[in-house]
């Protein structure tokens, strides 16, 4: 697959641009120098200027929502899906057949085993024939395949935070893979932009709680990647919690080390060339606010006193490195562009 | 120790009533039918009406802050300390000698070993001679001794949430005590009402982070109680996090069971008579908002899929069951009053 | 109307108890010593224990939601409506005919002119025949008629905050009634517990905006009361804003005085006997947090420098004095009970 | 004053870079293509890497805080002051004498009359000799003088929001200038990054209040500009309020029109060429979240029903258009750079 020329911008489509991952994708792509938003679609908002729905984009983006017609999308070089699960199943095949590359932010192509997918998502898998070529789009793990791919499954937000915290350890067989505990905490934008009582401000504000203690859909996704990297089955607890804030994930991992080596040095070496992984000094406490609005993952190591364990703490913005930013990082790789293009995002503090 | 008569209210003193635990104590005591606030002290606010500093108490409490003079405090039946550590060390002995009972919300008398205390609190222990009689005021564990005590060390907020989640299991030898992991999350009022940049709204809002990953002062306190109950050393990881909310603690515990019994039944039985411990159906997700402003601890059990572990989730209001409410519960026991008196607090939702 | 005896609790019904005003009503009534919750209804939650939907009421309220059947409600002495507009229109007449007194928290009976109501609420008035006897339940204005009433229209949240700020001035002809400006700010619980995107945490957090600048439904309600008290038409601007918080209304009023008298003295005199109106010293800044969860209205006066105007600032909790608390205050008056019964609510701070 | 060449970056100094306006300035300048941060100073943090204090700048800015030595600052082309009042008084003269241009974000040079300044700021004016040449840096009003200036007084946050809402009306004599009411609401970052109890999360969260009802320091500043533009004295009420959010100002203005013309058309015409003023359709409700992190001011007009008045609603980010962004806009003008350079900031939503 050859890279596009610099002269002609890549034509992009965004399906499902009315959700939080979708509008974040629009924000990032609006500042990307090498692309053109050709089709921004929403079945419900056909004809509405994007900036009317999202005043944050007034003066930034002139696009108008259009219905997600196949003909329109087929005019694009790359189409992003920021849709509920099942939509990319239904539409991706046709686009691929027409030569359009697809970057799916939903869960449709993340799980390799269609029956496993079906059990966790409660419906039959709609496009098992494409699972073979779908690449799980974690650049720090699959950079090469991503650059050759036609179909990308952008990792989930929690899986990104948890997996990046574990890669160096699993790749080097440094932890007991039968006993991995990931206690994760997320802002509420991860639940999406759907009207529901549980997401109302008055229900979330000044409230903290665990959820899905019986099992979360990101468990099989995390498990699949960890097992692949470890080359063995893994014992994983993944417990998510809801934080009364809009953006950000912090994952705290409790691990049983197999030796007493210098993990910080290992992490620094493993992620030395990675533009979007920042290994902080051990004992640091990554803050979600420090990665807000950026594609960064911040990692730090710690050693709890009087225990045989070690900890890894991982912070990302769930809508950027956990969704839209990672999708653009994948796109850059697929197009042969600089990997950080359009992703030089600096968080405003406070 | 005999109970007071109903005819004459118990005279109370509150030292350090300008902090968050202090003002919460004033709120609760203002509604308690059997007590009289005789001395509300603050060295810095001597002469200021309490309601001027805390407009929430306008029309509720007519008290005026006074300097914490020994003569004034000696006129009380019971004196509460809601002070930084070291203050109760300096003042409790004199009060006890004068026949005043002391309920200390600070950490001064929580740790039995004065050298251990000194290591974690960075100063010499100021009153080791009283450690022998100080009772660790967790009613669910020490109800009898509390009712006989002259000096109560009210448990810390995190220790309350974590210990109540473990009591039934440790008492019955049901978990591997060498491998207890408590991932705890707290609202920021736990850090107190001190002027500091890290506590500013703009620093906390939309931010989540771990802290004290190298060791938190509540670790030796939790460890001491767990070891006492287990009758053995325990391996404990206790990792706290800061939630962008004012009140509430949620602790998520990851435990290795020693058998496959019915923990929910066990918890229900253990806490059957407890007015302030609510065992929810397994799989429930206790919310901090549901205990906000109340003395309740809500507990729920869960079994993470595909792991050999079990979880306990525990929610309290850090300023009530984790401080002022528990202090009043202790007082009621010491005075022979109904344990729930003044503590029938119903949270406003939302 | 005679007062009930103390021996037998008044039997209450609450229709629409799944909304925020409804659950707040349940919280307050659960602590009221002279009443019994006979019927807590919700068409959608028939059969669900109230505490399952609202875990804040676990251990406090054993009631189960039931469908709002006329026979069930007819067994009550008093029925509250905490419903969308139109419901009380449809159901109140039947209850009144059966001797049940009705306290309506919705807007159905607040506007005297059914055509005016119809214009602002976009549907025909469903029960104009009861407008003659409906009493606008602002105790500080209509205490006498309330105590005799069968049908109470509980004032809206904004109207309560604005009207209490103006009563002493209008009654004494002290301001230019042609030029009243009320800039009001409310927490988002005022918008109710309906699933909608605009109310999601991620849409509200870190956002402030005006709304309804073309006219808000509370305008005719405020206007009606002000004109009645002034005995003249009034020129009123009422502009509401949304604050990223759950509870509380602050209204800032800009007024043109007709003389240079001592307004603070006047306010103190006017509200001297009022248990739920607190006139603060001039220059004070009432805080919504200081009335959170209580039935208080806090008022303060100010004189902006270098202008001919004066200001009144008014703070209430929109769900208590602006809804459920005021409803209970009305009920107490109707039943001949102490007006403050069940309403001795102390806000937790922070 | 000639513009700098494009080849060599302008050398900048930022004095007081540890406050919120300072760090926001660093964020914006870090992305500015034509400048170099030569001196980032803080007396208290001398030697600390900026990214250690502000982890949001990790990987973005390598600068180290240095003490604000005159020799260091004299090496700069332009020095920004983001300091408490009085500091620029003490240091600006020396820098100007050495040929360094000064952009002061503090209030030191905003008020033309040094005695008036002294009354509101409670100390003698420290540099009255420079008041003659200081330019009030509101580009929409003083673009020409700014481009020629050596010393800029960057407008305050509230004054920016209020003045931009009024310029077209005052310039065209369309409102009664004796009766201007500005009800303004601000996030708490405007109060700065000082350790104080009133700014703590627990004091601000879920709280809304007015403040400074007896007079705010921005009153004389706003008054001065309005009087200058109107060519007459103005009667102004400016009442600020604190919103429980970090960033953003919304100002609601109540005005008495002198004719019945089309204000929206007028505003569109007046601000047609302005890159940072966005006139929304009348009846719109500008949201602070939609300008968060950007240099935009969003304005909308409204006509309250049944009143002789009109409203203007104005929204800015207090730290950008109200401070750091406007400072950079001034710098661009002074340097002959494109006015929007480095200021193409797109807000992340949500």
C-alpha cells in the first residue's frame, strides 16, 4: 500500500459523528493538515450543520451532517466508524469491496472469535469473514500490520490503558500472568452520548461507584491481547469504576513480579521511540488532567510497601488515546504520514 | 461507667471545630437530643460565631468559637478532638485526669506501638502512657470496650471502609491473609480544610489520580486491625486515589478465598444487628452518593469472572462513618444512649 | 378544616415519585412524625421497591411503587402530585370529589387564567373549573388560605426565590414595578429526571449558559404574583441560567428604589416570624450550598456602587423550598400541624 | 516599530509563570511557530523544570523556572507579566528602558488615573510615569495603537467579556448609557492559583454565589473603557458571581435601547473582520464550554418578552480571551505577525 501524495488531501468519511468519539474525531481531523472531511454522517441529523449541534466547532468546521449513503461513503479514501456495535458489521464489507479503507472505533472487529464476540455483545456477529484481515490497531504493538491494513479495529479505551501498562512485562515474561488485577476508573464520556437517566449530571455528580462487577465487554478484548502477547492464558481481573468527571481513565494494576529487576528501565527502553507513551519516574502519580485532550498515555511504576507485588499506573484520555486520537494515529500509519501528524495536542491546564 | 440520666444533657466540647470533620460533628451534634455543645473551640477563630464561618449552621447553632482553654474543656463531660495529629497527645491527659472522657478523631491514639506511630507521623509520640487504655473505636469490632472507655481513638476513614469489608472473612479465616489488595478512592474533603494549592477546585476538578503509592499513614492502622482480627500477620496492599468529589469513599477489595462458601450469607449474619452496616445483594454496586451525609457503610460482594478471586466493595461517607458520625456512635455507646441516637440521617438524592 | 388527631398518622399519596421532586418528597416525608406513606406511585415502576430505584432510601423507606390507581389514591387523606404538567389536571378533580386534599407540585394550577396557561404550556387547560379554589401555596404570602385549602398549587422553584426577594418591597410600594430585573441561576436538577442528552454529565460539567431567553414558563407565574401583590402591572425581566451543579437557585435582582429607606430593617420585620426565610446582614452573599437540602430561603440586600439601583440576592434549594419542602410546609398548614414539622433539615457542609 | 523577521524567533520572557494565566500562556506560546521561550521565571521555583510543576507540559516544554533577574529578562524581545499587581510596576520601567517590550496581564497599567487605581488596589501606584504610553490591549478597540506600543495593559477577564458585548452599541449611541447592568458569572480559575480555603474544591463544588456586591476592581476598568467609547459618563452595575467550574465567563447584559434597530446586523457588521468575535444568531445561548481553551468571544442578542429592554450575552474563556490568549493576540499585533498565529485553538468537547 503506497502512501498518498502530499498534494491532494485524503478524503475522509466519519460515520456516527454525533457521539462523543465522533465529535472528538472531527475536532482532531479539523486540525489535520493532510485530510479533507468529505462525508460527516448521521442518519438523525441529515442536513444539520455540524457546528449547530456542536458549537465548539463554530468557525472550525463547515461540514453538514449527511445520511450515511453508501455512494457518498464510497467516494472517500478512508471511512471511520464511530457507531454503536453492529453498524460497522453491516457497512464495512461494501466499503472494503469498493477500495475504501475502514477504521472502526466500535467493538465490531476487536474480538477474533465471532462466537466469543456474540456472547459478550448479545447478537450474532455480522461480518465474521472480515475478522481475518482486521488488525487490532494498537500501534505500540502492531505498527507494521497497521500500516498495511485495509480494516482497523481501534482498541477500546480501557484495553488501551491496561494493555500499554503490561506490554513490556508480558513480552519479557516478568510477571505471573495467572494473577493480573486491573482496577480501572473512567470518566463518564466513555458511556457515550445517549439519552439515559444514569448519565444525567444529577446522577453522576458527587458519586463514585464500581460497575459491571459481573463482567465487562472489555474483559475479553483485554484478555485476548494479553494472552497473545504472553503466549499463554492469563488470569485477569478487570474491574471498572465511574468517576464524576467527563474525560480520563486511570488504571491501577497489581502484579506479582517474577524477578526483582528494574522495571522503569525496561519500560523506558520498550517505549523509547513511542511518541505517545510517556514513562514517568517511578513513584510518580500520573494525572488524568495532564493527558486531557491529548493522545498521550502516561505510565508510572510503584512498589507497595510490605507486599510482594508491584503496581503500574496508567492514564489516558478515553476519547483520544482511547478512541479518536488512536484512530487518527492508525490513519497516519496507514497513509504513510508522520505518525504524530494532527496529534500534537497540548492539554490546557487547569 | 454508668450512663447519664436523661434529664440533664451531656456537656460536650469540640476542639478543632473549624475543619471538615469538626463542622460535620457540629451538624450531627446540633441534632442530637441528649447533648449540649458547651465548648466549641478554635484558637484562630476565638470570638467568631460558628454560623459566621459556616453559614450552613445559621439558625441551627448559636455557639461562638472560643479558645481551647483547659478550664473550659474541663467543664465538659466528653471532649472531641477534630484536630491535626499531636494536639490530642498534648491535651488529652489533662482532661482524662479531670474526669473528662475523650473521643479523638485524629490519629493520635490509633496505633498501639508508639515507635511505629512515630515513624509514620514524623514526630515523637506525645502520650504513650495512654495507649494502653485507648480503645480503637470501631463499634462493629469493639462495642463492649467502647462502652467502658475513657479514651477513644476514632478510626480513620479509609480504615473504616476497608476493615468493615474484611471483618467477617478474617474472623472466619476465609481468605488468604497474605494477599489482600484494597484499592480505595476518596473524595477530597478527606484531605482537610487547609489552604493549599493541591486542594484548589481548579486542580481537582476533572482530574483523577492515585497518591501515596509509596505508603499511606492509614496502612499501619489498617494492618494493625486486620492482624489483630486474623490473629496473624497480613499481607496488605492499600492504594488510595483522589476522586473529584467532596465526600465519599469507595474501597474495592480483591481477595483470594480459602473455600467456596456463601459470603453474602456470612456477611448478613455477621452484620445482622448492626444499625450502620448494610449488606447489599451480591452483584450490587454501592454508590457513595447513597451514603452521603449518613453513618452507613454499604457492602456488596462480587465474583470476578475467570479468576480465583472474590471482591468486596465498600462505600462510606468519609466525614460521617469515616469520622464525625462514628465518633458520635462511640459517644452514644459510652453514654449508654441508643447507639443510633442523632444518627438517623437520610441522604438527600440527588 | 379541622386538624388531624395526633394518634392516627395522616395517610399520604405521592404520584410521580420517580422524579427528583418526588424522591425528595419521599426523603422528607420519611422523616415526618405525623404521616404515613400509603401510596407511592409510578406507572412505569409498578412493583419495584422504592429503595431499589433510590438506594439512598435503603433502610429508610420500605414502600413499593404502585400504579396510580384512583381507588388506591382515594384511600389517602392528602395526595401530592410530582408529575409532568397535565397529570394533576386529569386526576385532581376525582380525588377532590372523594374528599382527598391535593397538593400539586406541577404547574397545573399555578396560573389563574387558563388561556394564559394554555399559551405557555402548549396544550389546553385540563381542569379550569378548579382554578377558583386552587391556592398558590407560598406560605409567606397565603398562609391563611393555605390552611383552609383543598387544592394547593405549590409555587415553582424560580418563582419562590424571586417572589420572596420582592414581597416586602412590593407590599410597601418601595420599588419601580415597571423595571424589575431578575437574573436567576439554577442547578440542573430543576430540569427533572428525564433521559435527555442535554442533561448528561458530559454536557453540563464545566459549562455555564443562559437558556429560554425568549421566555420561560415561570415568567407568567412570577408576573402574576408580583402584579397581585403590587396591585398593578409589573415590568419584569426573568432570565434563567444553568449552573453545573445539582441543586440550588440563586437569583440576583436589580431594582430601582423609590425612596432611600432601610430595606434590611424592612425585610427583617416582614420576615420576623417566618421559620424559613433568613434575612442576612446587608452585603452578605448567600450561598446555595448553605441552604442545600433545607427549606430555607436566604436573602441579602446590596447597593451597587455608583448606580441608582439596589440589589436583592436570594438563595434556595430548588428541590426543597422550591418544591418538596414547600409542599410539606403547605401540608403542615393544611393539617394544622406545626409548620416546621419534618422540615428541621440541617445542610451537611461541605 | 518594525516587525521581526521570520527567520529568527522572537525571544520571550514570562514572569510569574506559576499562576493559571502564566501556565496558559506557556501552553499557547509552546505552540506558537515564531517565538522562543527564553526566560520562564518564578522566584519560588527557581531551578524546577516547568513540566515538573505542570505535568500537562511534559514533552511539550523543556524550560526550567529561573529567578526573574533583570539581566535575564533584558535578553528578551518581549516580556509578559502574569504576576500579582505591583510587580509590573516595579519591573516594567527598567525593561522598557532596555528596549524590551512589555505585555502586562496584571491590572498595573489598566487604569489611567493613578489615584483611582490606588483606591481600588489599596496601594500607591508604582509607575505612574508609564501610564501615558500604556495601551489598553483590547484589539477590537485599539488595534492600531497596540501595533505601535511598547507597553500593553492586557484587559481583565470580566472587562473583556463585558466590553465586547457593548462596543457596537456605545459606538453608535444605541443604548441609554446611564443604565447598563452586567450580571457576570465566572469559573474559579479567575481567582488565581493561591492557596486559600475559599478556593478549595470542597468549598466551591455544588455552590453558587455572588461576591463583591459592594464593588469589584474590574468596575473602574470597565467603566473607564465604556465612558471612553461612549464619550460620556456611564451608569454601570457590574455584579460578579462564582460558578463551580474551572474556566469560563458568561456575562448577561440588560440594556435600555434608544431605538428599535436590528442589533444583530449591527454586531455582525462591527465584528465582521474580527477573528475572535463570533456573533451568533439572536436567541442563541452561547455556552462557556464552546469557547473553552480558545480565544473566542461568543455574543448573542435577545429580547426579553414584555419589557422595554434588550439583552446581550457574552461568553469567553477567562484564561484565554480573558488573559493569556488576548496577551498573545497583542503580541502578534506588536510583532507584525498574523493576528491569529498560535491562537487557532479548537475546544475539545465534551
